[in-house]
C-alpha cells in the first residue's frame, strides 16, 4: 500500500505532477478488455452487475441465485460485523484483538520507552517503526506459537508524529520540517524483524532476542542481477554500483520457500528532491539529462518528502543516479541479524506493491508483482534455477537470475506473458536500451513498448497454492475519463476497484499463457447505486461488499482474505476499511463477509496467519489520517494536537499509533 490514496490526494500542483497515469494512453485499458467479454451467458452468471441483471431478467433470477448460495455451506464460519466508521476497531464476535507492536514500542533491551515528546533518530532506530504494512510470520522450529515477525514500515505522517507541526508538510512546501525531524522519519522507515512468543491468548516480544533487527534507509544493502555494477547505479559514494545504502517506502512483500523475507520498494520517486522547483513545489521539466525520459516515466523527483533538502543523495541535482537504486525487491534473511539484505534487480524496477512467490511444479520459483500506480502493469518473474529443499544457501540466489515478464490481457479471456529481454523487438539500442540493465531499470518503458495491458492500480498479486489460481487486486483508477471509454468500457472514474482471477495454462505458473475473468467488481451493489455496476454474489449482505482491494492472503484451506485501502474515498462508501473473507468457488463464489474493521482514517494491511491458523496478524496503518474531514462531529484534517482518534492507546498524551494487532479466538481454536 502506498502512501496510497493519501499520496494521490495532494495539493493541486502535486496532483498535476504525480496523480496522472504515467503509461502511454495508446492501447486498450483493462476496462476496454473486460467489457468486450460480456455476453448473455456472462449476464446470467452475474458478470454484468446486480442492477443490470435485475433490469434485464427481473428479480427472480437474483433471488434464485441467492437461494442457491444460501443453501450452500458458508466456509467462513463467523458472524459478520457491521460496516460503518468510528474511532476504534471492531472484530467478529467470539474473537479477541490486541495490539502487539505499536509505533515507538521498544525492540531491544536498551531501547527507550516511547515518548512522543522526546523523539530522536537514535531512539527510533531501536523502536518499532511507523506505518506498518506487510507482515510475515516465520516459525521457529515449526512452531505456531514461537517465531519471527517481519513488518514493513512504508512511510510517515509527519503531522500526526510531531507535536511541533501544525499541518501536513507536503502541501505547504515543508516550511516547518527540520533536519532533526527528517532524520527521525527516516529512522521510522524500513523493516522490523522481531522474535515473538505466545502465552495463552497473548503474544509478547522477546526484547533480548538475537534475531531482533531494524533495517532502515541507513542500512547497507547489496545488489545483484543485471543492473548490479551498471553505470546507472554508480554514485559519488559508490563508484562500483554495488553498495546501496538503505531501503524505503516498503509496502507489501512476500516470503520464499527457503524462509527469507521479501520487501517491496514502492513509491521510491516520492523521496527525491530538486532545487529546480517552483513556489508550489512542482519540479522543473526535463530534469535528469540523458535520463530525462526515465525520470518522467517514474515521476522523479516526486517531492513528497524533504529528505533531499538535508541529505544530498536524495537531491537529483547532486546525485542523478540515486533514484535508480530504489524501486526494487529486497531479500532479507530473518534468521541472521548480521546478514546483508540484497536488492534483486532481475525482478525489475517500478513501484512494487508486493512480491508473492509460488513454487512451480518444475521446481522453479515464480514471483508475482504489481506496479501500484494508475495505468501500470502486472509482472511475473520466473527463476532460471530450481529450488533445492536441502540447500538453503543455493536457494538464496534463485532470485538473482531469471526472466521478467509483463502481462497482456486479451479480450477473449486469454492472456500472455511478454518477456522483458534485451534484444527482443523494441528492447534494443534503437529504442534506448543498451543492455538488460536498462531493461530492468526502465521496466515500465519496456512494458510500454511490448504493448502490455494498462491496469487500474495493480496491488497484491496473490497465488493460491490450493486451487492454482492467482488473484490480482486492482484497487481503483478514478482518472479514467468518460471520453476515454465506449460501450465496451462502462466504468470510467473507477473509484472502487475490482479483482481478477487468473488461471495459468495447465496449472503451470511458468507457462506463457493464461485465462482470466473478473471475480468481483467492487462497490455498492444496491440497485440505487446502479451506476457503480458492482459484481457480487447476491448472497453478499449490505455489510459484506467492499471497495478498493489492496492486500490479500490465502489461508491453509485455500480461502481468500482481502484487506482494503480506500484512502479519502471511504466517504463515498460510508464505511471504514477492513478485512473480508471472499468465496472464490462453488455456489457462494463472489460472496464476501466482513471480519474486521479499522478506526477512521486507517487502512488495513498485511493479513497473515500462523501455520495452525489460530492467530491472525493484521497491520493497522495510519489511523486517524485519511479523510477525517468527512468524519461526523470532527470535520477537519487530523493532526498530532487534534487527532480524529487516539487509537490504540486512547490517552490524551498519545497520538494515534500505527500498530500490528493479533486476532485470536476466545476459548482457542482456528480462526473462522
């Protein structure tokens, strides 16, 4: 999840620079392709939306469908909670929710206790970071009650972190930001690795664990693959182009079959600065010299943070190659706190949402990735080597070599993976690519030239090892204009998003082809909202439908769980974000149920189960931040001194704190 819709709803000048699709407007949109597939059979199956089906065939069709779903067993065995929005969290009846890690919580024996009035960069590097996103659990000796938790820290909300700030800084030219505050927020980015143990219903942090670690924008990081050592990765501080400092905007991620953690660098462009900007903090045109086209394609410099004001390497006027060193997938060994993380350039450079892996039937490792920006692409990486269950060290090089592909979705419900390989048509010096390093550094430009399908903000791309399908969360695209659509594309201004189900040909995740169909089109399915054109099973309740799918996970039974991120758009639905169980098979296919709800202004991230499914970890990011102007009785932007909520502490001397919570069943047993 990105700075997400909060980032996308910036001041007008910033919107003009950062909020528009960056891929060319030629070729079909995913909406164009979707609607070409509609026919009478699709309508009868519900693929034209509740309102349209009712108009065409009458309510009897929907009633019969709902009856069939109602007779089928509900695989999500919990009482659905009520949708809505308020200042706290809600969980299904019979379950217990408790914060495990909150921003500022101590991680080491010498860590100071959290004091929002005495923050320092040194303290923050020993404490749990800000805006927790992806979560992964690694069992110790196979245990579901003792393991390592890896958590991403994506970005910071300075106006909620620091009592000295009166308002958001990105909309006011960073006039109140100091070097001290910048250093604190840098320390709050990155990754936390921490040992945890369960005692009864509660989990606890093991503060003296040798595994505990903070990885930040200051941590030495290695790099491999085709871009390692390339001229475009070299800087004043790194003449060899192989010694990167730091990782940032760590959004979602993944875990590998050999027990390592993958963290995805998403909106890396946001952190870069230029002195060539106007009074509205809009950068000058044609920055980057020979890399001007690359800068423009990635939105560099983003000017969403003031880091480059105080740290030269984030100022593109001083270090024009530094942006090329971010936007990668980083592999971390959580079981060795002395290990050096590695950026795998073979997986391409873009705004990575996540990196979900699946072990293919031939032993190769496949990684699915989404580029979380409007009009961008879905990618797949297939390793050259094969997994060896007896050689962990060798497995840790599997992501160093392989083939990167981008997806093309065809109108007949089929699709093809297009290889991004230097020397292929268009990926040649004539078109600005001198080597495979250029292809992976400028993966977006390469995908443009191959004619890949522009998508509505691809977020998690989640393989399901039980049914062999892949689920693609497309969170929204409200920039698709009415004059860009026709009868084949009826969803302009797609505020609510949708989910695509992809089936690899022959069950082979390395196959060149696939089939696909829409699983759900999100939004309110009520006939009064017919313009939304939502697609759900009629058995979905008024509380069960959702908008803006973001993260997802698949449990041990192969059931899909979806976390949402509406940003400011929650005012359009009247409900806060949450976690939903979504049926993908049988008569209840497309039926959704709400299990957990976050407090106002938050998004939900990182759903993750222990192997026994008796604990569910959830990341509640930026509580009290998004859209608080729409909260009844509050009606204004949220700040440290006047927040919309003080969750989870609810203390007058505490701001809202992003937190990872645990969900356990009262009395014990499996979740749902």
